[in-house]
C-alpha cells in the first residue's frame, strides 16, 4: 500500500514538473511574439515638415500631413501589398497598402502613382511622388493608417505616431528614418531656402522670391507684409481658397514700386504722408471721387 501511495506521489510530482515545463516554455514564446508585433517600426514616408497631425479639425482629420516640395519621393513605410491605386476626387492620386499586422496605410494627394494594385512592396520602395491632387490646399502627403481595413467612415483609423515617431507641427522628418530626431539638420537645409546657393531661388524671376509659411501665417498677413493682394499670391501659387500649411513654399511676386496695396487702417491721408504724395494726386491717378478706399485695393502712385 505504501509503495502504491509513493508511486502516486512520484507520478503526481512528475506530472507537475512536466506541466510547469510546458507552461514555462509557452509564455516566453508568446511574449516574444507579442514583443515582436509591438516593436513594428515604420519609416517616415517622405521628406518634409509636419503641417497637421491626427485628430485635429474637431477630430475629423484622421491622418498626418507632411508638406514638402512638388514631386518629393514617397516611400512605403513597411513591407506590404498594394490594395488600391487610383484617382479620387477627395484623395486625388492615392495608394492603399496592406502592411504587416493587418494595417492599411493611405498615401494621398500624390502627383504621380508609381505602384500598381497587387504589387508587393518592400519597406523604403518608392511608390509615388508628393503633389496636391484632389482636395488639397497645398503640396503635401496626407498619410492615414487603419486597423484591418479602410472604411468610408474611417472607424478603424488610428494615430500612426506610435509607429512613425513623435509628430509635432513644424517638425522636420526624413524619408527612411525611424523617429523624427535623425538627420534633421540635413533635411532642414534642403527644405529651408538660404540666401546662398538655393536652386529654387536661382530659377525664379528677378521680381520673385520664395516664402515658407510659418506658424500663425495667413494669406492676408503674408499679403500685407509683402505689399501684395491675396489674389496675387493665389494666382502665383495656383491656390484655391485661403488655406495654407506650415512649411508650404509660396512664390512671392513683388509688386511694382508705383503700386500700393491698401492695408487695414490705411487712409488716403496716411498713404500720402508715407509716400510723400498729395491726396489729390492719388485720387487723380486712381479716378477716385471720394476719400473712401478699401483693404487690398491696388492704388497707382507717381
């Protein structure tokens, strides 16, 4: 009887050891898989300046906007398969890629699509070029991420910041890097025009210069500071509406010296003092029957 009980105890202890061995072996494997999934790292899809982040516009903005130069190369943030590649009235030229972990990324407003439906892409492959097609107010990449699938109501959208790196308006990012703290000076030198050796400025006419939109700028403030009308800036940059983005480059076409744009608070008297010309002369040159002038009105001067 004692031998029987002893055998039972030994068998029980062996069963317990085997169970612990299996349990101990499974947990590290599961944790390793979980860690591998959580450590998925995407690279930034383009060079540029972050001009808008996820969740703005009363929660309606479901992506990250990166402003840059026309035809800046757009790269795949991770390995994947192209699900869609077409032109949309809202997204413009847009590409949908199914990436690892069942994530779908949307690359929108492209000037050109270089990846076709069904194509397998590797992380860093060039899939398109930055543009302003569709409902875009300037040249930029609109980048969205969705879990499982993209839906019209974007119910599966999530902030890609956790996979790309901290996204702050005004931050400079570089295609192919992880996080936004690498090679910033190198990228910044390409995005910010300098007075020396700037190709964009060198290609401009003598009466033009480049302006990069800063935080707080509006078309009205830029126009007033440069003695221009909003319409002039819109026409020079083919802008529809008045929306502009931080980091966006605008062509500023200088107004002739004998033209004056009426600013807020201007009167004929204040203008005559500033330009050293009589009120009557200004009225005569502009066929004015009264002293009434309006903001953004163009006045001829001697």
